[in-house]
């Protein structure tokens, strides 16, 4: 009897100091199917994939390819077995051409000299056959994210991989690009490739997958046929309880304008165009205004412009009627602006500092923490830190003296949120405040943000997660290619409509 | 939750252990080199390097040479503080050597040619080093020039500049500058009676000043708002900018202070008249580079620097006592270079030690858990 | 004038060789601040051969001497660069400290070695000098008044070789991938450690050849206490100015070589002599030019992205 499975991971257990990342997990991928792997952040998906690629050796369990047990010691072994992966963060060399990236590692050569013509021909053929349009000579950093992803797919096809793994492939795509990707995946499955699709987005799984395996907190929950299940059931399997996606909040009662952005333009660091083009909007006290959009459409630069991290090319910013366009960052902060940054490691924390020192990062210079001689008042810093840790439930190994580096992502984020909200700012700018956090932490952070609004302050939220946008915002502004292309009311609009704006297919 | 942590876990202890390990390995490598050169006298030679002033026969002479070692420690300590201070702010001040030269240049020029008193010479010397540091800092902050490369370039510029400036102060009898004793007594550093204590006129206030600076650097880095800002800038430039610190100002200020410290070392050393500047010198003085060694060997701690500076001076001086018919004094430089090389592994050593400790601890916990499980099982059965 | 060209070319060759070394190493992702020390070791290797290998002025003798010197410089440079590779690649040590340590160690080691050798041969000789007046003639050819140093040709050949290696071969593609995005390289089965080792060893080779070229430029004795006067760092500046591109590096090397040569031969130019600028200024000139050039070019320079960051398998 012919084996129907392309790859099987049977009873895999992988332990790390302190935690069991994979606890007796079984995953069987049939030939020619699209198999979804569903789980929250930290459910053990990436560990399982690292085991499959030989980056970790499991303590227990075996991997079978076509029914035979195989030993995978490093990514090369996985490659030889025909397993390829499109990583969530693309593994592309940015200053290389598309072609160079595709052939890297399996370069056609004569005595070590590259033979690119051959490779080019093969790439063009593959690109025709699967409808993956790329320009082989374009440099990666100049092309769109969608095209970069197609390059990654071509990389796998060029290696004649049979088992294709897509790790959260839709996070950075527009709804239209997602649709295109779904078609490509279906086409690949039809050609006999076996696809493992890692995601936590239920809609996409329902649309494209044949079967779905669910992980939760390192444990295997089960495998279901998509045809016989519902979104609700999958969601229950994923989080272990009925989640309610709705954040409880009263209707907004907006009052005075706290932030008035007038025709601002911000240059881009990545390319010669402006990242933010002539953008104007207002935020009032008592409302949450959300900037929605696909990653890389100018949201980051917009926030840099408002917070003062980047200078404006033109335009004006008023806070509470006062012109703050030229004010330094410190002055803006003292005047009542708080900023929960997008990248907590890049901007939000000094990782080598202790938790307590990070908690006073925005106010260490106040008389409470520095005396007239310029000496730090460490006892006050300790007291303050202990209060915030208590109030915001920031957990860490050694309390105030834990190095920030040693804390979990969720608790790092909680520390930043505690620091920024406790300043009691009249304007809170929160960029992707819940990225990479588990459900509990997300709920907590959402509550804090709503409470801050209800206390009569303005909130500007930037988020890529449509669910979060829909749940939290009182008004939605959609950004596309550096411009605000629409203002929507979350009660009147749908995710689909928002998608059209985000993709530039519709504008007001 | 507070646990009692073992001594091995203590960061300070780990740093200390790593430094001692570096020293021991460095000496072993030095000994091996001596063995290769000439096996017969190697043991005696390495002992004379380690003994330094203890090689002297009488206790009075030992005290005198101990004083001289201290006098040479002072400038090295200041150079190492300069390197350390910049390193804490994420900058590698390899330019300490050049800043040191400039300190010497201004101090001697003003002392000998202008007959200024010692304190003005000292202050102007410090300023010269600070300005050179500022150039490095400005280039780093506004032009993104790597401080290592600009530091090296400034080292050579400073060296030739110093030679040019000190030409008029040259004693025609040789290639060196005049002795201060003969031409510029007003520029000599006061000794506060330590001269008598050690019976050596080179033991001056430079030594207490240097130690005082180490304490000041420690306080500034550890206890003040300035230190908080500077270290934050060094650890994460973006975060510093994000929370409104003036990150460029902080970089420049750091280099100004670091430059001043190194220059202070140079000025103090030459104003003690211990040595004279050779106006044809064609290599950058090693003091700045040894400062790097001392800073890292001291575990990047200002107080640690006091001891590591003394140790490095001690063995460098000790190099002078080897039997010159077979060996050369530079064996000591060789040993300190090996020690710095090994200092590069301190982080590796600590990670290694910690992971070993973690593993051991885990095994203990696992065992305890298994034991507890067995207990409950028994309990359940009973 | 001819003398100026000759000096310019020889100093440019040194800078080119060493800068190419830095360039290959940085493309693989390791900042090689120890080039200065590697040059010293390379020059020591070559000098020892010139000191001890008997020299005959026949064509065969000349080639023999030349290759022996070249090989010795290469071996010394490569072996010495292993110290950097072990520390920075396998043990993930701080690349700046290790580089600096290697520079100090290079000079100290060479001084100790040469001094003990001299003392062993003659108990009264405590100098750190090696003389090689005769042997050096092996690779000097006079074309008219122009003295061609064979190492100039070596530099040009190695320039082409490095270019082809980096941009036309499988090896070069992989090497550059390791310096830009080692995780990407590892994900397609490239052994990042091996490639980085290769990068560092090649830089050792080029640095070693650069070192021997340097001590045969214009002088015929070398005092090893002096090291190589910051040339390793000048070469790094040349590399940055040359934007990590071999041919641009060659251009930059010529420019810096010119300023360095001026210090040696400014006396031959009447108008320069008439200006009566102290010699110290000429000595400073290359370093000053370097600072100015860096100030204007560093802002937009694009270094290999992952350089200086130790590669860790666990990090993804």
C-alpha cells in the first residue's frame, strides 16, 4: 500500500530549560494537500518547524518522509529531503538581485565560476508555469513585498522542493495580494506539491486549507477536516475557550481637539520618495483614532514625524492648540505626549538597563528622581518602579532589578505601557501595542487604552491587525502609500471595505 | 522572589575571576615565549617580570622603585579611565594615545616656552585632549565616522603635531625636551611631601589625582543623571533619542570627557619630570593602548582599573629587569597584548560559566522534582 | 616627478592590498581591525626570508627569492589571522578588542622575536632591525629611472583576482551573503562559520602581502618596534572611501598613496620646498586627508549589513 503522507512528525517532544515547547505533537502532511497549522504566538509552531529543519533535535519522537524514518540534523538535510520554507521574515539578501537570491546555495557553476544564464532560463520557466511574476535582475530592496514573497516561493521551486512551508505568509500583504497568494498555493497543490500553511488567521485557513492541525501552549489539540468544521470551532481549539473579540467600551464622547496635524510631509529613509505625503487629521480628547493600513505605507514615518523622531519636510503639528512642529522630543513628552513605539527593542527599552531604570526612562530628570546636584534618587526610583510593577502586573524574575533583556516580550511591552500611560499624557500614541503578545496580555492592554480614553485623553492608535482596529477604534483613518485615503466609522464599515482602501482600490 | 545566589553567580566575582584567569594565561604564554627564546633563564626572567621592584636588594630602594611604579601607574590609570568611560557609552576610544600626546604637548610647551605655572599647563593640556576628543565625537555624531578610525588618524596627527610644537622646547644636547628641573621649575607638580616618604622626587600629586578621578568616574557613571543618560545612549542610541535625550550631545560630551582624562594623564606624567618628550618620535606612545588593556583587565570598572593599571605598569617595569643578554624588555608588552586578547573572551567565559551553572541547577531541580514525585507516589499508595 | 609617481604607486599598492583584505573580511561579516598586526607579521615573515635566504642575482635566483618572500609573508599573515578568526567567529569575542589586541600583539611579538634573534646571533646586538639591502634587489626592476617593485604587479593581479572572486564565483556570492544576511545564507545551507573563516584568512593573506610590500617601499632596513605606522587603519579608511568595491578601493588607494608619497619626496619639488612647510605637516597629510574624506563619505556609506555582528546559530 502506498504511503499517503509526504512528511510525518510523530510524537515530537522538545524541552527547553523551564518549559516544554512541544509536548507530544503529531503532524501528518498528505501529498498534494494544503494543511494549516493553527496556533497562537507561543503555541509551539516555530519550535516544531525548527525541529523539522534540524535546528533543534527533539528529545522524543520521529520524523518520517514517505513512510521512512529520517534523521534531520541541519537545514541542509531538510533541503535534501525536498523541504522548503517561506519564512515570515524573508530570508533574502537585500542588496542582491532576485536571481542571485534564488540560486544562492545551489549555484550552477563551472569550476566555481557562476553560470547565471542557465539559472535565468530555469527561473523564467518556473515563473511562467506557476504564474509567479518577477524581474530576475531587480534588486530585492527595490521591489514590493509581494514580489519578494514570490522570490521566496521561486527559491523553493528552483530547488525542486516537494514540501512547501509558508510561515505566516499573509501578515505583510494587502487583501488583494493575499487573494493572489491563495490562488498560487492552490495551484501548487494541484501540481502535486504538499503545502504546510502556518497561520493564526481563521478566514484564510477556511478559504485555502484542506485540513488543519491545532496547537495550544505546546500541546497538540487535534486535526480537523476544514470541510467539516467552522471558524468558531477552530477558534475554540486554538485558545481553549470561547473568545470574545469585542472590547467592552462605551461610545466615545469626543471633546476638544488635542492633536491637529496639518499637511505634514515626511521624507523616507528607505527610498527617495516621501513616506508621508501631505497628511492632515485631528484627534480629540475622549476618542481613539486608528490609523489602519498595510505595513510600510507610511505609518511608521507618520508617527516619527508627530513624535519628533524625524523632522518634517513641511506641514505643522499642533497639540492642544500649541505649535509643536519645531519642539524637541523631550519638550513634547513633558507637554503631555506619550509614545508606545512600534519596535520595543529598537526604541522602547534600554535592554541592558534594569526594569526600574527603564520605567523612569521618560521621567528620570524630574526632581522626584534626580536631586539638585544631578544625583539620581535611587530610593525613589525603586519605590516608583515597585508601584508600576504592582499596578500593571509586570512580571519578571528579580522584580525591579531584572535586566530588561531577561524579560518576556509581553512583560517588556507591559513595562513600556505602564511607563507611558502612568505619565498621564493628554495624547497617547500607540503603535502596534499588542504585536506578538498572547491573548491575556492583549486584553489587558486594550483595557488600559480604553480606560485612558475614558479619562478624557486622546489616543492615536496605529495597528496592522484589522480585528484590533475594528475592536478599539472610534474613527478609522486608512493610510495607503503615504496618504490618508479614507476615514471610516467602525460601526458602519466592514473589514472587506477597509481592505479595498488599504489596497488603494478605493479612496474618498 | 529572592534567592540566595552562589558566589559563582555574582557578576563582580565572575569579572574578577575572568581577569585573574587572563593574567595567569598571559603569564603562561609569556613564559612559553621565554622558553622558546632561551630555555635556561626563562623561569628567572618571568620571575623578574613579576617581581619588578622586588628585584631591588634593599628595602629603601624597593620603596623608591615602588614609588616610581606608582608614578607611572597614574598616567596609565587615567588613560584606562578614558577608554573605560567612552566604552560605557558605546564608543571605543582608541584615540586615547593621541589625546595623551596633546596633553603632553600643551603642558610642556606652556611650561617650558611660556614659563606658565603647573596648574595652568595641566588645565590647558586637558583642554587640548578634550578638543581632540570632541573632533572624534563630532565626526561620529554628525558624519557617522567610525571612532576607531578617526581615533587612529588623530593619533598620528597629534603625534606629529606634538613633535612640531615641542621643537622649540628641545634641549640642543639631545633630541629630548628640556628637563623641567633645569628650565621650568614653576611647572613641576607639587609632591605634598610624598617625595620624602618614598625618597623619590617623581612621586607627585599625580597619583592621588588619578585615584580621585577613578572615584569620580565611578560616581558619575553609577550615581548621577549624567551617567544614566550617557549609558543609555551607549546601550541604545535609538531609545535615547526616543525618550528625548540629546544623543549627539551625549556622544560628543563623552568624547570630550574621555579626551580630557587621557590628556590629563599625559600632562601629569610629563609635568612630574619623570621623562622627557623625544621630538623626533615616530611612534605613538603605548600608554594609550595599554590603557585599553588596563580598562578591560579591570573588568570595565573604574575601581578595578586602579588595580589593573598598577599590575600592567608593574609587569611593564618588570620587563626592564630581565636578563638582557638573552631577552628583551618588550616581553612585557607581549604579555600585556596577550592579556588584552584574552580579555576579548571574558563575555564568552561568563556565558559559558553561567550556562554550566544553569545546567547544574536544572539537574538539581529535576532531581528534586523526581524525588518529590516519588514521595507523593509513595504517599498515594500508602 | 618620476620619484613621486614611483612612491605613489608603491604606497598605493600597500593600501590597495590591505584594503582589499579588509574588504573581503567585511564582506564575509567580520570587521578586521587587526590588519595592522597582520601587516607586521607578514612583513616579519618576508624580512626573515630576505635575511636568511642566500641571494644570487640570476633570474632564477630573483624569482626564487621573490616567491619565497611572498610565500613567507602569506603564511605569516594567514596563520596570524587565525587568531582573529577563532576569537571573533567561534568564540564571538568583541571584534574591536580582539583587533586592537592583535595590533599590539603583532608589534610586540615581532619586536621580541627579532630582538631575541639578533641577540642570539650577536650578543651585543639589542636592536629590533632586520637589514635586507641585497635581497630586496631581487624584486626591483629599473625601467629607465623608474624603479618597478614587483609587488606593484602583485597588487594589480590580486585586485583583479579579488574582484572576480567576489562577484563572479559561487564562493563570492556565498561570502557576500554571509556578510549581508547570515541567517538567509544559513537557511539555504551555507556554513556561515566556514565562509567567515575563509573571509578572515583571505584578509590575512592580503594583509601579509601588504605588510611585506610596505617594508620594501623605499627602505632596506626595518625596525620592528615601529610597527607599520597606522597603515592598517589608513587601509580601512581607503576601504570605506572605496565603498567596499575593489575598483573604487583602487582609486582611493591611489589618492591616499599620493599624499603619503608627498611626505617622502616633497623636497624634490622646488615650489613645495619654497613654501617652507615643516616636514611634520607632510607627515600628517595622509591622516588629515583621510579624516576629511571620511567626514564627507561616511554618512551615506553602505557597509555590509551584518558586519561586526557575531553569527549565532540560535538567533533567527
